[in-house]
């Protein structure tokens, strides 16, 4: 169940990041590396206004990670319920066009989700690490199961992004809500 919960969370992260990137100012909600590289470009004068959504996203992600890291180590489902609250809270702000608040809520949700991913030993937002794990497991360790698990996370991220891309933005936010709720149900009562 834990592996499937991690996969659902990676899929949710794909949907959230697609919405953030395409509808909330061009910053990723949960891909800090991409945001920092984009910030580097913005700092050179190539569209410095992009620093605002990047700052909101990185700040929100950091806050979410810090808050979730303070939750009891054994907690899995409860932090996902908190993530769910943030995702649901983002919907009325999206409908009202308050993009900075939506981005902050989504980024905090994915920062928290990343902590849950660490507890599950499943990459849900850090896909560079998942790809590295897949390659290393396949070649250096000859561990096909670990390679397949990492590749499953990568594929789930893409599926989530595609699902969100096919829907209007306000509806697309429902994708991660359903996925995170399902993951929380799968992890109910499961120790970290």
C-alpha cells in the first residue's frame, strides 16, 4: 500500500506543478531546482518580474517542508490530510484569480508532501533523484525492483501533469485533491 500511496503522490505532484507552471506565473510549486535556475536567469535582467512567483513558490515549499518535518515521525496519513486542506483551500482563491495565494498554498502542500515522501522512501517531488536511483539500481546494484519503483514514480509524475493539462485550471486542481485523498486512505493506520 505504501508504494502505491507514493505513486499517487507523485502523480498529484505532476498535476500541481503543471497548474503552477502554466497558470500561476511560471514557477513550479514543488521543483525547487527549476525555480532556482529560472531565478538565476531573472536576476540577469531577463524578466526580473519572474522572481516574485519563484520567491513565493520556494518560500511556500520551504515552509511546508519545515512544518511537516515537525510532525510526528510516525505520522503518514495525518500530514496528507493537512496537505489536502491546503489543496482544497487553494480552489476558491484560484476561482477568484488570487494567483499568489494559490501558488503559496500549492507550494506549501508539496513541501509537506516531500517530507511524507521521505518517510515513505518514495520520491514524489524530487524526480532527478528518482531517475538517478533508477539508473544506479539497474546498473550498479542490478536491482530491477528498485529501478522499476523509481521509474514508476517518474511515469506517475508525467501522468499527473498530462491529466492536469487536459482540464481547465480550476478543474485540474481536483486531480491532486482526489489523488492525495486516496493516498491518505491507503496510509491510514500505517506507521512511517
